[in-house]
């Protein structure tokens, strides 16, 4: 007999609003930004900070930290959040899958009996990305111009194609054209707007005071990436980037700032503390494939998650596949549907995917997004009265994570 008391459950989950590049969150210190949801996720359910055994924290870019070299970002963040210095932590880089994989690592540690309470999440601040000067240390530089490098330009990996180029190539293979990607991008903004107007994000977003030069702080309670005036005509006018056929600034997410945190416990621990489990972690999976085929990875990873959970797509009420580009969910949904020609099944899957928008409208602070996906699906299931949901996202060089949750 399965001991349900050993289930891993979510008891609290929230995030900052996601800021635009150079927007409202640009002046937040990286550790302060991450400390916000880490601190508030405990306050929401009145859990003392010393209850947390370990913090699992996604960190994709340490150059934004005050201490660029080994900043132990999770540790500095948890101390700023008011957790005891004795709290164990791990900071790790799996690019965009980091915060979802943080949930996986926390669940694994609980299932192994090592801990019974953890915080999982991550933070990203694209706005604080510095310019870089390389190769001066041992080159005897004395006179002349210095070339500075912008790590955000042609975002990707130096020994590989820009991720947009690879994604464009895979989309082309699957017959996902510019028009379909623009339509999906518009859908993301429309769905986000409907969800926002319905109050769906109030449970997950912590309204954030933004200091102003004069007067009272501004309260940010909406994701700044959202563009309510988006139209197909406007999207069609945008130029493609980096020589791609179809990828534009309109059908891709922005460079965003934000942080997320999920408080997890064993069911037994939650019962002992008198806390209501909001959702149960049913299955967490990771997948990696040829580095050039990133848009396919979430589809294959979700298939693994379904197999691990003993479920089918018909069991899943809602899904989210992160919009790293519009072509990512469009390609991965084709894989889930059983191939590029399974049009009826594809349309059925589209109808229950990204129903509240995704990264194109919400933003994509990459090492925070995986936890956002889980919490948004969780709160959606709770509004519906329960069921199963599945989220997935791709990460650097064609990795993916997927997570299935259940709300009773």
C-alpha cells in the first residue's frame, strides 16, 4: 500500500510580478529580488523560517550578482529573506528549466527521507546584466580602445547557433510558419488579458512596491511584458531576428526580471503543521536531446512524465508549455499529438494549453519561470475543483523538464 503521508505537496507558492527589460525591477539587487518571494511564501502560511530544511534555487547568470565569482546566490538570498544561517541550500544552473528542476530536486530529497520541508524556485535579472571586457588581464593592455561585449545580444551559446536560429530551423521542419507563430503570440496576450481581468493572477503574484524618486512607491501587480494592444497586423510588421525565417520580438518573450518561490513539504509534515496541501507533485521528469532541437524537448519530456505517472493526455485538464518562442509549444504539441498530421488531436491539445497565456505575454525571467508554470497550473486546477495538470519548458541546449501535479 502506498503511504500518502510521504507525498510531496505544495503548501504555498507565489512570485513577484515579472518586469520588462529596463523596467520597474531593474534597480532591485539580485539577492533582494529573490528574497521577496522566498520570504513571502513563508509569511503567507505563517511557517517559521527555521522550518525550512533546504533551499533549491535556480541561478542562470551570476554576473548580475555583486559577487560575480561563486556568489552562492541561494545562500545569500535565503539569509536576506530571513531564513536561519543554518539553512542548507544549493544554487544551480540548468538555464530555463532551473526552477522546475528545483521542485524536482526538493521532491527527490523528501522521497529519500533526507528533509521534510523545502523552498524551490529561482530568480533572474536581465536588466542588471553587465557589459563584459575580455582578455585584458594578461595581454599587457596600455593604450587604445577596449571592446565591450553584450552577453544579451544574439542570446545563446558561443560554440552553438543562437537558440532562435535552431528553434526557427526545427519549426520549419515541422511546418510551423510565421503566421501560426504570430497567431499563437496574439493568443498568449489575449488569454493573459482575460485571465488578468478575471483576477486569476491575484493568488500567485505578490504586489510589489516600487520606490519612486518622489512621492509614494508605485505598486506593481501586473506583468509588464503584457501588451494589451497587440494585433496580428502589428506582429506581421515586425522584422525577424538573427536571420531567421519567422522569429521576431513579437512571437518571442522579452528579457525579463523576476523571482518565484514554492514551499514544499511531505504530506505528513503539512498535517503536523495544520497546513492545507494545495497540490501534490505526481511526477517530475527531465529530458535532454541533440542540442539543436530545443523546441521538441518539452514534448518528449511530457511523454516521459505521463508514462511515469501512469496517465494519459486525456487525464490532464490543463497544460502549459513555456513560450520560449511561440514555435516551442507549437512543435511540442505536434509531438504530443502523435505527429505533424494529427490535426484534430493537435487542436484538442491546443485548447487546453497556455489558457492563461505564457512567456510571450507574462515574460520569461528564465531561471524563475519553471516554478511560475507550476503555481499557475495549481491555482487554475483549484479554481476548477481539482484534477491533473502538466507543465513543461525547454532549457539551454535542448534540455526540458516536465511536472505533473494533482489537486484533490
